[in-house]
C-alpha cells in the first residue's frame, strides 16, 4: 500500500461511498467538535449530556472499527484525501482499535458516573469547562492511537497532555496544583524528547508516515543518528508511560486529581502511550533490531521488574487509598512493559490484554474510592473501616477489583498474568515467572490491608458518621452503576476471557509481524 | 493533475544552484546569532531577577527568529517573533506582576548537570551520521518535499508552507488549532472567573484560619 | 450576554504610562495599522509569509499594545471576555466544520476538492486559515485578559481557591 | 584535527552542536532551577532550540524560502515541511507556557512561594498532617469552604510561609 502510494504521487484517494468508511475520522472528530461546543454554550447540563453522548458514540464507533479491522485487516483513511506519505493517514490496526475501544469505554463509563459534590474546584456555573477539557483529553488519546503519522502523534499527545494538566489542577486539594505542575514539566520534557526523536528519524528518512518510515529505515538502521532518535522516542514515551525511574509524576497526579479524572486517566492515558511504544518498537523498528541488535530487553526487563516491586511495595505503605491505587498502577504498568520486553506473542498478548483488564479494573477501583469519599468524606484506608456492612456493594466492588489486581483466578487480572507467565516460560526465563508470582504476593498485602479494614475494621467515634453527619450508607445508584459495570467487567472477562484474549493475541501477532505484515 | 508533475519532480535530480555556496565553511552571521542565543540563554538562567529574565526570553525569541530567517523559515520566523517576543513575554510579565520577582541563589546541581551533559553528548553522538548541514541531497529534501513544491505549483499558491499547512497536513493544523483551544480552556479553568478582592475581610481568607495552624 | 466576569472597573494603568502622551498617541495611531496588517497577513498568506496563525497573533498583539497603554478594561469594552471565548470556539468549529462538510459531501475529512471541483483547494485553505486566525486571535486575547488583569489583590472565583 | 575540521567545516555539524548545546542549557534550567517560573523559562529555551533543530534540518544551502517565484526555473528551495511542523510546535510551546504560568499563579496564591524546595517542604508537612488528622478531602456539597489555609503573602518579599 505504502509503496503504491509513492507511485501515485499527489493523487487524491477515492473513497468508497459507504458512510462507515468515515468512522476512523469520526472517532476523533466527534469529541474534537464536541469540546468547542461545550465551551461555546457554557451550559453545564448541555456539556454533561453532550460529553456522555459523544463518549458512548465513540465507543460504538470503536466497536464497529474493531470488528472491521478483525475482519478486513488494517483500515486506512486518508485525511484531506491525500495519499499516505504526503498527507496524514489514519491507520487503524487491531491493536489500535483495541486501545481506542478501552479508552472510549472507560471514558463513557466515567462520564456516566455522577460526581455529585466531589467533582472539582470549579464553581457550578463554570463546570462546562471541565467537560470541555475532558473531551479534549479523550480526543487527544483517541487520535494518538489511530493516527499513522509520527508528528500527528506528537500533536495529539500534546492535546491530551495539556488538557490533562488542566483537569488534574482541578482537584480540591491545593496539592493538585503542584501535582499538575510537576506533571506538566515532566510531560513537556517527554513531549520534547519525542519531538526531537521524530526529527532525527525524519532527517534520516525524509518521511513522517509510520509505514513509509518503516520501509525506509532498514537502509539507515546502522547510523548513530537513528539509534539516538530511537532512544529519544523511547525516553519520551517512557515518561508518559511512567516507566520505572520516570514515574515520579504519576502518584501525585492520580491522588490529587478530581475522582473521575483519576479514574479516566488511570484507565487510559498510560495505555495509549503503551500502544504507541509498541508501535514504535515493533512496527517502526522491528523486533529484530530492537531486541536482537541493540538489546532493549536487557534494559526494559529489569526496569519493569523494578517497577513491579517498587510500585507494589510503596502501595503497601500508603495511608490514602488513591495514592495506594496510583502506586499499584506503577507496578501494573511494570507487568505491561515486561510483556513488551519479552518480545514474543504471549508476552505482548499479556501486555495488550492488560490494557483492557487493568484499565477496567483500575478505573473501577478509582470510582469505588470516589463512592467511598462521597459517603464518608474521606479516602484514607481507615475510612473504609466497617464499610462491609454499611456500603456492601461498594465494598464488594473493591474486593473484586483488588482480587483482579492480585491476579486471583476468575478475575481479569489473572488472565493477563497467566499469559505473562506463559510468555516468560516461552522465552525460557523461568525466574521471571517466579518474579511475577512473588510480586503478586505484594499485591495481596496491599489489597488485604484494605479488605481487612472493610470487614474487620471498627469505625471509631465520629468516623462512624459520614460527612453529612448521618450514618454512612450505600452510594447513590447513579454513582454505583458505572462502578459496578466496570468491576463486573473484570469478572466477566476474567471468566470468559476468549474475546479479550483472542483480540489481544491477533493484535500481538500483527504487531510482531512488523509493518504491513 | 498534479500527479504526473509530482512524480517527475521526484525523479529528476534537484537543481543545485551554486555549489560554491555549499562549499563555504563557517557562516559568519549564523555563528554570531548562535553565539548570541547561547549567551542570552545562559543569562536567562543565571540571572536571579525574573523581570529581566522574562524580557530576555523575548530577546531570545527575536534572535531565534533571525536564525530562522537565515535558514529560510520565514513563516516560522514570523510566528516565533510574534509569539515568543510578543505574546509569551506579555504572559510572563503578567504572571510576574503578582509574584516575588527574584529567585534565591543556590549552588549548582551537579547531578542535573551530569544528566544534561550526558543527554547532550548522546545527541552530539547522533549527529555524526547526519547529512551535512544544508546538504541538498539529504533524504529530507529528496523524499516528499519535492512533491509538495510541485503540488503547490499545480494549485498556483506560491507559499508552499501555506499549502502544506492547510491542505496536505491540514489535519495537523486542525490539531494545532485544538491545542490553542486547549490552552484557552486550561487558562480559563485556572485563571478565569477571577475578581478583584473587594476589601480586606469580606470574602477574604484572612480570618478563616486553617488546618495549617498558621 | 451579561458576563459575570466583566472588566474590572478600576483597573488603572500605571500613572507613568498614562502620562506619556507621545506613547499614547503613537499607540492609538499604530493600533489600527497593526490590525490592518494582521488582515493583510491573513489574506496574503497564500503568496508570502504569514497566514491565519500569524495574523491571529498580530491581531492580539495590537490589542495588547492598546491595553498596555490604556488599560485592559478599555480593551474589554471593545471585545468583552465572553466574546473572546465565543470566538475561540467559533474558530475551531469553522475549521472542523470545513472537514465535516467535506465528509458529508462524501469525500475524506478535510478534502477540499469536495467543496468545488475547480477552486476547492483555494476555498478550503481560505476558510481553514480564517478558522485558525479567529481561534488564535481570540485565544491570545483571552490569554492576555487572564494574565494582563492579574493583580496582587485579585483572587479566583468563590470556591475555586487553590485551598 | 582534520577529522574535526571535516566535521565542523565541511559538514557544518557545528550548527547542530550549537543547537544541542542551547537545548541542554534549557533542559538544565528546567531541572536545576528552583523557581517555578524560571523552570518555565528553561522549558521555553528547550522548546525553541528543538524548533531550531528542525528548521536547521530543513535548510538547503544556497536555497531560498519555499515561496515559489513565478517564471523562474531551477530555483533551489529549502524544505517547507519542517517549517510547517514547527509552526505547530511553536503553538504547542505557547500553549504549554500559558498553562504553566497559570499554574504558577495559582500555586503562588495557594502556597505563597514559588521556590521548589520550600514547596516540597510544605507538601511533606501537609502529607504528614493528613496522615495524622485523617482529614476530609471531599467537602460537603453546596456548602462554602470551611477549611481554609491561612492568608498567604502575595508578591514582594521572599515567601516565608515554609519556615
């Protein structure tokens, strides 16, 4: 395809007349148009309804796209009608469609969540700004996963980053401002590194299109410029992905952001960066170059293992539930990058299936914490004391989500871990399988701390009362529903793992096949 | 219509107007401007007074715009001058109007310096295999760019940057406009809805006390 | 369109500036020319350096110059905060609207040839650049309002204090 | 010596090296400076130099800006693509600067200082207090803020809130 279009020159690409050819564009354009509309009409109610509707629409479109990609292979869409290396091309791969499905699902469910009383620092009449920023973030994340142009990835990366800085700064605690600032500095350096990396690769190949570049790179792979360009791309993405030593921005950002923003970002932002990293590693450079010639595995694997232990160990010592979940995320991201560093089908499948499994689990858990915070007025581990009887559904949701973090059989987390262990064994690294099992024990510790508090902890004095001075009771239905859907999904797709696993596997096979199969 | 011309342009060797220029060694004006840029950057970071530093970021942008012009990026130069020397300086001065304008002196950070030197060394290592500066045969000038020039000629729009910006890569530019919107939304979120404090007392936070305990 | 965040009434520019008659007259004379130049840059972008983005910044720069000499409130009387915010959205929607139109006409998103067989590219580029120009001018103006009216005494809206 | 001369003079790599040095000066400012506004200035220098790198990549020696001259054949033009990309990058830069400065304004209001180490100290203290007091980060809906921080000193004098 790419080779053909070079011959076509600047010829316009004729599109089929069926409307669903436009779905790749619509997926991103819908939230992109909805964001200024929210900003224009300045109505909170309008913004709420529009953003929820748009999020569900993007989810529907993502579902159709995924089916289409699975049936017909990579779906391409020439923006502006210009053929691939000249114009910007949307290139929906199985992995890309999988990621946008997760992103739009998490967005739709978190927007369904009724964030009464705990939303953000915005005065009610200015809440529409929140939805505007939320939609921009959604559009940025979706755009990153769909586009087949390296510089376009940078543009959408910045859209999602800039809007997430604004969203995080909305947290009620003043520490949210500092968290946002630190994330801004780190994120901008990451974006800058990514841009420099793209520039160096562009200089050696003359193109920005991922597939076109993948075809032109082998001729210059042995140059130092390309090597440095690759390193800069990787470091830039690692900051966004919170790979172990570059993760410092994440705990505070997730802890102090408004509850729904934490739930959304925890389930999506790092996952999209993971996909882009996989695309760079496997499609742009190819597994052979990355793992055999420069031996990235020797760097990424220890860092992943370190992330698994450091993240989980830190989670054990946290007093605040949100911070506990944030550190747990660092550990869970370690499993994902470990899967990538194995560079085999099982490992990558585990990483990609974890995009869904962890995205759903962690968003669900952050929503659980939002429910608890809404009723008790606190989000500390101690605030969970005795909730087992007073907020039974929410408590059960936490237990199930926690089990998925540990990887208990029957939950989604188990599916990913099982696949990861298979990957480690396939790579003949028995010790890695053992390490994964041991690190899961750490997850048992931090989850058990909370579970113990829920069912055996005793609320003392004032703590038995909620924040409105009344006894704590179950969260309202409008908050509980999306939370329970997300948590139920971890069980459903833990028991019935065929669909998620098969999609992730074909995505992994496709990625490992390199550019254009 | 443009296809044939474009393919032709891609195939034909690029015209090299003046080989003597390519052979020319150091370019005095570029040396001067780069040296000035370096000097400005160092002064920006070293001065502890933020007001002059903010003005110097504007100067930095102006010199940078001069370099862009030398490197034929007239559109970029125009934008850098207007944004860097104009708007961004105003934003810095506005923000500084309500904060402490001097920075405390601190010893240099050796670990940061080491990290930065290593990063720079990596980048310099990467330059060794780069095409020469200004080499007309570099891949960037052989692939895609010639087709853009031909395409712009075909639609009779002389400024190629405009054509590429608005048409070939129009989607990037939509993204750019959305970045602008995002900045607008973000700043309105953070600084919008402000009002002048009525007078000390009413609505102010002075008496409220706090859990900081003062 | 009453705006609750209207101009701060007593936002006097520093006295030193006020008394600079030369500066004031100069600024007053210069402002319309910068605005004209911005329009020129907007529409001349096809032929020379410039285009929507540069024009937008220049337009805002003219307002900033005027504001520095006569105070932000004077600028806000001409272009209220709410108008600047509306125009940000209008600019982006104009750009995206061109794309959606071409999409509804059956071509690819932002494929200007769908607009007109002969001059599609020209029309498309003109409209899109106008969208960029409006959005950028409005955003830069809004940014100036936000930062230009900062004052040690101003504070965020009720309930939005960074705690 | 001759190798260096070949690299520097004939291949003109010194241009890239100078740009990389600039970039690193900016990066050092971001990492090592303590004042939050100074960090933003460092970020500005870093981003501007990265933009310069792209523009340098697009330069053709003996070429001219990519504005087509009618009726002239065999004119050598510099590459317009990096210029297009860098227009976007400049926009990203100003957007980042605006957002970062808005954040520093809010941090100044909330903490009364912008020195990083003092802020870190304040934050650690806050974390400790939170662990001790088990506070209520979720306020009741609809009620005015009942938990406030003490008034912070704004502008003038070194912020001493941390000590």
